[in-house]
């Protein structure tokens, strides 16, 4: 018999909070997420690419595949946590939902939606209890029908408390044509709707310390949301090193918060803001060209820099390599790739 025909079936066992177990046989090449969904188990999920962490599970027997744990913190890895979408088990695995381990849940009400550009809206969400987060982290927003999508926090408040008047969570949402969540959030009747918030998650945020270290922030589109929060957080912590923010769009219509960022630069001598567009024409002060080329023309050597990259997934992944090759240490590069849910 050939090796292929001798391959034994892999069994996935799900243990619930009530300590009940259900076992399923996996199809060849099937991920934990696909198998659970195929058997009617409701698993929150969004990007299906291992980025958003909404389908996080924990292995209690057996080992998740090493590639499914790439990018997780050591503390998560040793606890057996892994995103179910990224794990195609090669041996039997017993799992449970990992939700309670790190992410908290809060109910929120959408209080305001303001237009920031032709396709970006600022969505303000109020929660009854303050949500503790580091500015720049992301949340998974769950609609009442269970639809989940990740959005980064553009607002500022510290885990230690909420400043008066700054207690709403601020998201910047780009409208994706035909997009289920973003079209809904851009709709007229969304104010007053209740949503659930899972998180905060991610390690794209400012950590106080090394105040003189130069900081580079690069993002496109709504990748500005976390960068806007991180830059202001660093400034309010008294960061003294240069903080350089590059925000790119295809053309000027893709930029937003230009006046706010110019005012921030005028108020802080160590903060600079460079709006960039791929295609001209552009107004005075707006650079024309691919954002990576613009950044590296200004800073060809990045040894010693702390770098934050957010937005379009392909660009973030390409930039990660380029800033590493320019000298930034991997441990100093923080990135949130806005991976979109794969089409069905
Ligand atoms: C960690 C993280 C943070 C994120 N933060 C933000 C944020 O701060 N702001 C923000 O606006 N988004 C953010 N996103 C993306 C967000 O989670 C959603 O994917 C996005 O809003 C689209 O969701 P949707 O339900 O509207 O579209 P969907 O219903 O998921 O998509 C509809 C269709 O459009 C396609 N599609 C989706 N996006 C694109 C695209 N860009 N170009 C072409 N086709 C596309 C899909 O493949 C699908 O076929 C983040 C994602 C991650 C993983």
C-alpha cells in the first residue's frame, strides 16, 4: 500500500466550557476552523488568514502546527493558543475556545458617525464600562447577527483611566464596495445600534521607555487610525526622539486628517508629518511617489529606529522587509496588516 493510502485520519475533539466533548474527522488539508464550521459549530472568524485572532483556540491535547503559531507571543505559544483558520492538524488535536484567556468582551453603542473623506468614516462607540487598551491596538467588532470584523483604535486613553470627554472608542472605517460590515457602518441608520467588542488585541502600540529613540510610522488608507493614536500617545508620554509619520493614498482623496496632523506637527518640534500620494497632481506639501520610496529616500538607514506599519496587507508585508533590510531590528518593527476576509 502506498504512503498516501496509509495516511490515518486526523481527529479533532472540541471540549466546551460545560466540559462536553465532540469529535470530528478532518478532511485532508482541512483547517480546524473549516472543520468546526462544517460541523455547524459557531466559531467567530473574520480574516481567515491568521491575522485578526477572532478564531483563537487553545490546544489541550496534541500540538498545533508550528506554522499556525508564527507571530504569536511566546506566552501565547506555550499556552497552546493558535488561530483555528491557520492550523491544518497532522495529528489528533483536542481544542477549546481560547476567548477568555486574553480578550475581554464589552457591549458598546454606536454614538456618532462622521465623514473624514469620501470613503472613510469616523465611528465613535461608547461602552458602559471603560475598555482598557493601548492606543493603536485593534478590537473585533461583532454585529448583532454575529458578523465580526477587526478595527484599530484611533482614540487615546490610557489603561489607567479615561480622560473626561475622551471616553468613546474611535474607529476609522473605510467603505469597501459590497463590504458587509463597512457598508453597514457607513449607513444612515447605524447610530444607536448595539455592538459587541472583543479585545483589545495586537502589539502595535507605543511602549514608554527609550524616549530618545527615533520612531517611524508608515501607513496607507485607514492604516492611519492606529498610527494617529500611537503618535499622539508617544507625544503625551513626552517622547523626545524624532517621530515621523508618513501617510499614503492613491491620490489626495485618499488622505484625511491632513489639517489635524499639520497642527500636531506645528505644536511639536520632534513630530513631522508627510502626506504622500501615488498619483499626482498634489497640493503643496504633499509628496508624490510610492510611499516606501519616499520614506527610504528620507531615511535610507533605519538602524536603531522603532517602526510601526499599518494598513494594506501586501504593502505592510513588503515594507516589513524593506525597513528590516534598511537596518531596523525585527524586534523594533510593529505591524498590523489589515487582512481582509477571503472571498467565499
Ligand atoms: C488587525 C486588523 C485591523 C484592521 N483595522 C481596520 C481599520 O482600522 N479600518 C478599516 O477600515 N479596516 C480595518 N481592517 C479591515 C476590516 O477588518 C475589514 O476587513 C474591512 O472593513 C472590510 O470588511 P467588510 O465586511 O466591509 O467587507 P467584506 O464583506 O469582508 O468584503 C467584501 C468583499 O470585498 C473584498 N474586499 C475586502 N476588502 C477589499 C479591498 N481592500 N480591496 C478589494 N477587495 C476587497 C472581499 O474579499 C470580499 O469579497 C482591519 C483588519 C485587520 C485584520
